[in-house]
C-alpha cells in the first residue's frame, strides 16, 4: 500500500512506496486525490487533521468513541471557525464498548 506522510522533519527522506509532503499541503493532497486509486485514510494525527480541515480537504470522518474519559489530549475539532454539516452513514458498536460513527461531509 502506498503511504503519504505529512512531515517537515522527514523532508527528502527516501522511503519505499511512500510520498512525503512537507510543503504546499493543499496542492499536493489535491494532486494525490486526482490519481486513480482508493480513498485516502488519515490515521492518528490530530495536527494533520487540523491542517486538512482548515483547507476543506476532508470528505468524511470515522470517529471512534471510546468508553474512557481522559480529560487531556489534543482536541480533534480544535480551532474550527465554520460549521461543517455531517451526514451519518453508519454506526458500529463493538463488544469492547467502542462505538464507530461514520460520517460524510454534506456538501
């Protein structure tokens, strides 16, 4: 599987089957989305999510509600200025107590 890494510190690194984006995020992501292939999945990076949300480059969200209250951490929807309407596509409840909420952005 081809990987896309958003990183300023890995600029110029030569990794097999990997594209590193360290600048011009909007142009590079739009270029990738125009290529044939499946969806792009962003995993585990609130900072990258914030940048892509700011550029309106996210088409959907898979949110996993865990039965734990942490009280700290990086908020997913930090600094959101405009309302984004979402349409619920699917929910899945897992035996461990986690609930998945699958939304698409209503455009």
